[in-house]
């Protein structure tokens, strides 16, 4: 009796950490329905990685539908409530469609309504409505024990070390939305949540929403509803310590990710492509700023074809069925920031290509520490790179490859079924706003007491201006206060071309007289210089001689820079002519940098 009292006393005074009792829950196609107080005939409790044995209620077996994690399908729980606790793990091995589900696609897991009308047996989110039929906020984990939502192959998702989840999509567990969901997967108001080895998409190949003209027709937003979903992941300024790993989010009528953030977000091997509005639109419609201390660490993040509706089923390498820009009711940014400050943004091995507007974050978000490394941007209809930084910021742009081909969408994109230029008059072709907002390849707005470094990059361009530098906040970017901000260009290759009837691109344009640029150990060839740069000892103004480099001529097509090879030839003046950069040990492809290094983003091929 004394021992029992001692144990009770210990339990009373020592807090019990929730993660000590963390549970793993299971979803699999051969599982069963959920048992609850509302559904006494439910077959499984979801707590065991086992099939439903075929008889009985409340058996120790997996659920057969992911939605059972928050909805018992009784029609009595409204938006539902998660059955899991913070720090728990959910492993989704697939789902089995119920008898009333329209367009079932086993073992893929439908989210939202099961059917185009809200009548039984479609009782998911009963009484809530189709637009907001998505999961309630996920129970938050802790720093020591995250809440985890895992696809079945989470332990070895990226086959053979691949870095683009589209390549190994068959390893991912697919969740798909539909029937006019505004958002498909809710990450609002939670923290310490991991999403891993998941494909999030929808199966809409029939209609468009919010653009003009609708092709092949506008989506029906009244019952009976069309089977589309607007956005993928929903975030808010209370979404914090979110991890997305091996995630492929694509095919939405809106954005792959939508909303601001409330703290650190880590993205590793994420692909957000062919979403008709944006890859990630941080504006929730109210311009809500990110919470203080917010940051993004993005490694191997791919955003391609945003602004275009994805075909379903996918038949082409570039699977667009219609593309829109900001003159046809569309948008088309890859990353699209709102009016906010962001503490840190690291983009390492990111790829942004063939988006119908700007590729990178835009002019509204002020970043304090911005680091872009070993990344590439090409073929986007707006700027290939565009950002603002706060006063006192540090900006590092190293080892990146850029092709300033903002007119590229005026011709057929490799792997596409057709051209999407409106001048073609083809159905689904609604693009015309090429090179919007000046057509600058890189548009940077810096502020006082900052440091901006461009080192060991390769830029290939053919229109307008390569580097546009401004000074001051986005709403007043001629502040004249950037005399204290060094802007340094070291070891870069600037290779310019011209289109027939046009002059070559200008290399630099300083939009504020206080800006001071230092340029050294660069190769500048084929560009106009508007910044009094001159050919001297460490500024080389001769041909960089890159492998398979197109010749200098008046080009008449938009395809001549496709598949550009950035390697220097053996006789290139770039080899061994750079200045050592502290901490820059490898090139874009991971090859070691010798001392002295080559100029540009890539060392010679060995």
C-alpha cells in the first residue's frame, strides 16, 4: 500500500510528457470503417496495422479511409475532430472508396465530399458544405515529438537518392480533393507537424475556375458540383514548425499552397507544379503578414508550369491543358509573397521554370537573410528572380544558373501538346503578357545597411535588362539610402544575345543613385552595359566559350536557349580565372571548386 501511494504521489507531482504516450494510427485499403459512439457498428479502431478480419465491430485493425481520422461519417460531427492526439503518427497505406463514392480511384484517398450533392450516403462533413469540407486543425506536436502524417513508403521514399518527387511519385501515397473544396489539406493553427511521402492533387480534367474564358468550360459551383478543388495545402500565420518532405502538390485550380506562415517551415524535396494560380501564394486574400520569426528553408523545391491547368489524366511531359496569365484572369507566380517581413529564406537546389508570371517571391516580401544557392530559373514569363530585403539584410546569391527567356511561352514549350500563346487562337491558349513589369531577368529592391553578394553565377539573356537594382521599401523604392549597402558581383558570367530587330540586353540598371556596385572577376559578353563597367584586368569581355553555346546572331526563334549547357569548354577564359569565395567549395553540380575557381556557376566537365 505504501508503494502504491508513492507512485500516485509521483504521478501527481511529475508532469507526464504527451510524447511518452504517442500512438501510431493506420489507414490501409483492406481496413474497415471507424467505430465510434455514433457508429456502434464501425469495424475498426485504427490502432493496428492490420486488415479488417471480416466480422465484428471495434476490432484492432486499420481504417480504410483517411477521413476517419477526424470524421466518423455519422453525419453528426460537422467538420469533425481528430481522433489522434498531438505527437501521434498516422501512416496512410492507401484507401478503399465507399459504395457511394463518385469516380473512385483505389487505392488513392479522396478528401472532401464523396459526391456532387450533399445527400446521403455522402455524409462526410455533413451540414458543413463542400467548400469547407477539409480536415480541422491537426493536433500540434512538440519540439521533441512531432505529429506526423506519413505515406506508406516514408522510410525510403526518394528512390536512389532522387530529389524531385514527381520522378518517384509511385512511392507516394496520393490524397486527392474534389467537389469544389476551397482547400484540400488544412495546416492552419498547428505546429510541429510533419507531412512526408504524400502526393496531394485533384482529378479535374473537365473545367476551369475563376479565369476567362473557361476552357473547356467553367466549373459548376452549384450542386451538382464539378469534381475540382481550388487549393492544396492551407496555411496561416499560426502555422509553425511545419515540415514537408517528399511532397508532390499539383493540379489545383488555385495554388498548391495557400496562406502566410507563423514560424519556421522546412521543405525538402517538394514539387508544387501545374497549379493554375501559383505554386505557393502567401496572400490569404487579406494580405495577412507572416508571424514574427517566420522562415523558410527550401531544399530541392521544384515549381514548374504554375498558371497552367494540368491535364487529367496526364498524357504529356508538360501536362498543361490551358494556360492563363494576369491579363486573362490568371496569375502564374511560382513563389508569391504578400506584404510582410520574413526573417530567413534559404532556397538551395530550387528550380523554377515555365511559370506564367514571376518565379521568385516578388517585390512585396522583405527578407532579412536571403540565401539562394545552386538553383535555376528559366522560361518564366515575368522576372526569373525578384525580391526585396529589409534594412540591415544579408543577401547571398551563389552558384545559380539563369536563362532570361521571358518570351519563351510565345512558342511551344518542350513536351507540351500545343502552344499556349493567345496569338495562336487555339483553345486553352490565353498567354500574352510576356516579360511583364519590364522584363528584367533579376529585379532586386535592397535597403540601407545591407550586404548583397552575387558570386559564381551564370546568366544567359536576350531581352531588356539583366540586373535591375532599386533602393528602398516596395512602396517607395527610390529612398536614396543605399550608399551604406555594398552590392558585389564576383565570378559571374553574363552572356547576352539579341533577337532580330532588338538590341542586346543591358547588363546593369541602377534605379537609385545611392546604389554602389562593385564588379570583379566577371565575364561580360554580348550585353550592353549601362553602369559604366569597363573591360579591365579582372573583367573579361570575351566569349565565355561554353559547351554547345549558340552563336551570336539575330535570332528569330524562342527555342535557341533550350537545354543550354553551362559547362565551360577546355579553352574557356572562365577556367581558373575566378577569385576564391569563402565557403563556396563546390559548383552548381556539386563538383569541387579548385583554387582559383572558374568564373560562372559550373566548373569544366571532367
